[in-house]
């Protein structure tokens, strides 16, 4: 059995091709897909809402996550965080994230990344849901925040490892 535990289906990019994309995933042997919904500049939590809506159409095949990626940490607002919490509270959302720290590009200031990451760790803890973590060139800070905010409750770490 194959499960895609971290699928970025950027819904606007697929448009009317989305059913064909899903069918190809099924034909390839996937039995479940975890859709990663992210905050996006100009669209807010639309990707997360779209992931949730798709997960609701076939909960046996789909589930969703929702988060604010470290690249976007500086642009997300308090209102976006409140909407994120409402989305993550839905039973079709199985985890908070993808969130974390990315010091490779520094698209958001590091301190803001750490603040947004800590907020999302706390959200996962409040909702008793796993955390999907993105970390790139920020291993020590990521580990420190996880230990400080989450403790030993676990999660999925999605990291970039140079070859």
C-alpha cells in the first residue's frame, strides 16, 4: 500500500485537471493522500480551505493538514492565525502544518518564523493533533522550539537534506 503523507496539490494550478491528477494517483496505487493546505499571499487560507473541502469529498482517500509555511510567516496576520485554528479544528484536518523554520532563503525574518512556528506548535498541542514540520538549515532552532513548546508528543519532520 502507498500513502502520500505530504501532497501539495496547488488547486488553482490544476483547475479542471484535478480529477485526472487524482485518478493518476489512484492508478499508481495510492490508497490515501494527505493534502497539505497552506496560507498563500493574496489568497490567505484558500489553499487550506480547498484541501479541507477535497478531504471531505472522500475521507477514505483524503485527509488534510493546514498551516503557515515559514516562507510566509511575516505576511500572515492574526486573523489568518484565527482562521487557521478554525480550519484545523475540523475532523478532516489530521495535523497542523506544514510549519517550521527555513533559514536557507530567509523569506521571512527568523524571529518572525520562530514566533509563527511556536504559535502553530501550541495550536497542535491545544487541538491534540500532530505537527507537520518543515525545517531547512535551522535544525538547532527547530529542535529547541519543539522541545520547549511541544515536548515528547511527536510529529512529522519534513526537512531538506543536501546531497
